[in-house]
């Protein structure tokens, strides 16, 4: 493994672990969404790094990352719209309050 590659993989690992920790410990839907986006950005960084390391002349990893970022932006917009509707119905964005919408 190239030492220059390690300079990009360590922050990616830290971002992913922070995202998993935030996703497992938070109760707020916005915090969960931010943690999920952190994990997705970490995976995108890995796509670019491994593409540069395995295929130095090609751009497939970067193109795939651009599509992943576009899809993540659309997913975030839809998730925020859903969270706003839940906030209007329940009054907070706590995960434990979502089951109150059934009644």
C-alpha cells in the first residue's frame, strides 16, 4: 500500500466510524441524516482513492462519485421533507415519537 494512499484512507475511516457512531447513538432524525451522509461521503472518498491507486489513468471512480453525490443530494432533500412533515405532525424529531403517528 502506498503511503500517500494512507493519508486519504485514514480520514475516510475516521469519517465512517464517526458516522456509524452517530447513527447508532443519536435519537434525532436530523442527526441520523447527518451521520448517514458522513458515511456516504466516506465511501465516495474511498471510490476516488482506490480508483486513483488501481487505475491511475481512468476516471470511473470519480464519475461514479459524482453520481453518488447527486443521488445523495436528492435523497437528503426527500429525507428533510419527510422530517419536516413528521415535525409538523408530532412536534419533535425524536425517533421514539414516530410511533405516535400510527394513532
